[in-house]
């Protein structure tokens, strides 16, 4: 089925998007069902985009209103009935409106300044139909002058914005930025790369375009080829936002422009660019077999998100390092932060990477006060698994680049199929031996503790631990004015042991009032290994809890280089 979409924005300040879908149905098709995806590939949560749909309507080629009913949360069935006017092949037109006022990389946002359109959130498809040769026309206010997207431009007139996609998958996989944003670009190996920057920035000295180009050049060279005809980077500079989402020949990124002059924040930004761009190969092409073809109205379960995201997390920083945009000390400090983070999450003891991947739909994107006590992120733990695997590869004269080359070769031999865990484990075994394969499988399939210090020693690195004598109760709090509430309680910490709960309001300690001001000085007030009476309000009932204050757990203060040659061999050999 071939479909034509017309997307109109009339009054941007109302945040409304009008969508009209035109097509032709066969006379034998008495009904057609139209669906809006419930989730976005790359972001594994049922986001229920249909909640923003209104004014659904359907007409036939004679302008007759067609009967329709909503049959599921995001599905509308249109019924042609037994009209005598129906011909063998009949045109139809579906119209609906979508409210767009959520600015993330996985939702759509329209206001007076711009429009960011995220395909799954507004473009319906037809159930059970192979949708091909699709077109999308954009109609928007004249005070906007630019459109940035990875869709193929087929406009024959300057005032018409018409785009084409070979399939529905391709259509919704191309976000669109409309407005008066800054645009620029560069070419790598003869392929154009377009950059769109929305949002204001303060003066800074960051060579954004040059650094993005360096990342593209390095990663595309490392992967051996460029698998697209052009690529679009859409960046939103918005306060307090950070993140990205990959697409087949584009990416959408969020970053706080106020942090551009902070070196660590800027390095995080470069790693984000590297991460989403590397997804061009890993996830959008090399992918777990469960992630394609997509089922857009239901969960697509996979135990392999450790490959999709864990490998990408490890490689994004390694690429930035190897491209010369990050110093070795800076890279090691990022790993130090990851290792500290990993060591503080008790959920690592109970959640394997396979389980973390499979349960992403109900855990990773839905954190609560107990999440870190029960689960671990496949981003964090997956990245550390590949950090260790890289060391094992080098012990056998190989590098992570060899693993990437074989994964990419495997994809090219069968581009319509995803890969399995067995295939990845077999590649690891082929590069090394059965023992390394078994070690890696244990990292993925079990909750056996990672000995990260041992692997760093193998690299020529030394851990410098810091012992702290500060008081610790193992609870994170939030403030409401001057009031203090428990936000999370850490497994096996003093608060957990003695019964302080999430949601408790801390009123006093040993009869002395506790406020935001005093709590911020808590480490100067309490003594280690000393018992205190915490007066709390729980469900509006006062009670006293005796807590023996503990000592803040040690943390990794620094990763020092003991054997520089060995470290560079393992981290820089893929340059």
C-alpha cells in the first residue's frame, strides 16, 4: 500500500499538528485499521502516543463520511460498509490531530519558535499492510524558513516541502526540525552531513562542528564504510536537558548550552555525539534479532540490549579518545566515575545483563525509590562488560575493533536479519578461545561480581581508594521548602537496617529540629558509630526510630597509570 501524508501546522502556539493520510484500498478490503505506535525504537518504554490524538475522521473518494471505531488504545478501524458507489480501487483520506508540546528526543514539540516532529508520535500506519513508496508533505507558517531531516527531499518547487521514504519504518525513523535554526554541514568521503542547531548559546570556544566532523571521520573510518547517502544531526540546546536518540541516517540530541564552557560537560557532549552516531552501525544495522521487524503497538522483548547499548557506551568514549578529542587522564576519570557508580548500585547483585535488558520495558525507564536496590542499567553494566572484554581480547593479540569488524561483516552478509547471543559469543571465541567466551558469557548471563580492579591491573592501571570517615545513614533526601523527606534508602545501609522508609519526613534528631539548612550540614553534626533518635512523620503519624550512624563507604579516588605502554596498547591501538 502506497500512502501520502500531509502534515500541517497552522497556529504553532496551540501546539497542534494536523495529519492527513491519503491512499487507495482494494474493494475486497471492507475495513482498514490505522495505528499509532506506542513506543519508539531505541527507547524501550510504552509511551502511548495515542493519548495525544484527537478529531479522528475518515472519508472515501466521494467525500462520504466513513464509519470508524477505536478498537485499541492506539488503533482505529475504518469500515467501508456496502456503498454502491465503491469502485474496484477507491481512494480514502484519514484525518486526525496530534497535540505536540513535550520537548524530548522521543516526542514531538511545537511552539512559536520551532517544531520538532518525532515520527512514531504522530505518523499512523496501516495494520497488516506493507507500506511502501510513501510521501510526506509539510505545511507550516511562512515565518519559518528551514527544514532539517534525514528524509529524501523530492520537492520540485522551492515553496513545496515534499519528502519520500521507501517504507513506513524509514518514514518514522527520520525526525524533522522546522524553524529558523542554525544550519551548517560538512562532507566526509564525499557524503554530506547536515547539522541543525536549535536554541540559544552563550559565547564559548567549543569547536562544535569541527569536533563532530572529527567523530564522524574517525568512526566511519574505523567501521570501514559509510552505510548512508547523507546524515543529519539535530541538536536542541535547552537548559537542564541531556540525551539522544539514534536513527538510521540521523540523530536527535539534547544538551544544556550553559555547560559548553565546562570541560567535563563538553566531553560528555562529545561522547553523546559519538554514542548516537555509532548507533548508525550498532543497533540501526547490527542489531539483536528481536529488534526488527518492529511491532510498534507492543513490547519487543530482547535479552541483548547489553549489545545495543553496552557496546555503544564502551565504544563512544573510546572513539572520542582515539580521535584525539579527549586526553588519556580524562578518559580514565570517566571510567573511575562509572566504576564508583556501579559499586554503589546494590541491584548489580541481583540483576544480570540479560535480565536487565529483558525488563527494560518495566524497569529502566520507570525508576522508583527501590530501583537501585533491585536492578542495574544495561548501559552501565554493559559498558563495563565490554571494558573487561577489551582487556581479554588484547591478551590474545586482538582489539575491540576486530570484534566490530566481524559483527559488521556478519550484518552485511544478511542485512535483513539480526544477530543472536550465540553469534556474538561465537565471534568472541573465534577471536580468542573458549575460556574467554565463557568469561564473557558469565558477565552477561549471571550476577557474578565484576572484578574491575583486576582487569585494570591487567591494563597497567592502579586503583587509588579513598577511605572516608564521614557519617552515613544510606538515604537520599529531597527538600520541600525547609522540610526534609526521604527519597531513597540504600540496601543494607543504616537507614535500611533500622527502618527509615522512603516518604518519611525527618522532623528531628535527638529532639532537635531538622530543616533543609541543618540537614545540608549533617556530616558535620553526626558522629560515626553513634546511636541517634530520628523523629519522623510517616503517613502523618509521629514515631521515633533509633539509628546507628555508619561510615561513608570507600570510593575510587583515582585510576593511576603504572604501565603507560600497556595502557596505550590497549586503549589506543585501534587509532
